[in-house]
């Protein structure tokens, strides 16, 4: 009985010793890969950025729809006034510039936790119709849109700003 216990304790010591050696070897391997900052294939590894949750559900600076609409209306009226003449190629570039200007102006207002999509559509009025549809998933309480259109006998310009709440 004593020899069986001695054999058993020897077997346990042997197994524990092997496990201890495995842990030492694996810790040496991980410390080598962590210390030199080089990942697989010799490419430097990027540090992993982890953000802590803020536990805040409401923005500190909530979106003001009236200010957003006023900014959009001002920029649209400045660019698409009675002096504007529609030309397909030039109108394309002007629409891109106007949408970028509106987006940057809205971003300068520093509404907290919102993403913006600015869509500017310009077309010449030649007895044609226009049908447009946008479809995506959003939160009906926090997300929304503002639209403004300018219609003259020569052209139509429509701007739509979608604002999406981002947690």
C-alpha cells in the first residue's frame, strides 16, 4: 500500500513537472513575440485599442433640426439662385461641392454622436418626371432627415440631409 502511494505521488509529481515546463516554454514564446512588436511575416503588429463604455444613452449636444435646416437652406440659396444655369457636367461638380459644404457646416455645429448623409440632386426641367427612393434601417426616435428644394422654371435642386444617431 505504501509503495502504491509512493508510485502515485511520483506520477503526480512527474505530471506536474511536465505541466510546469510547458508553461515556462509557452510564457517564453509569448514574451518573445510581445517584446519585439513584430507579428507574423515580419510585419509590425498594431496595438489594440479598447474603448470603455460610456453608459450614456443621450448626446451631450443634441441635434437641433432648425439650425440644420437653416444652414442647409442658406447654402442652397447661395449656390442655386436665379443666376444659376444648368449644365450637366458643371452641375455634377457643383452638387458635389454643395453637399460637401453642407456636411462640413453641419459638422462644425458639433452635434454629439451623429453621422450625416447629404444628398444633393439637381436637374433641368424639361417636362420630365423624377422618382427617387432611399431605403435603410434607422431608429425612428433618434434618426431623421431634413429636406429643402428650390424649383425654378429652368431647374430643380433638392437637398436631403439624413442624420443618424451613433452610440
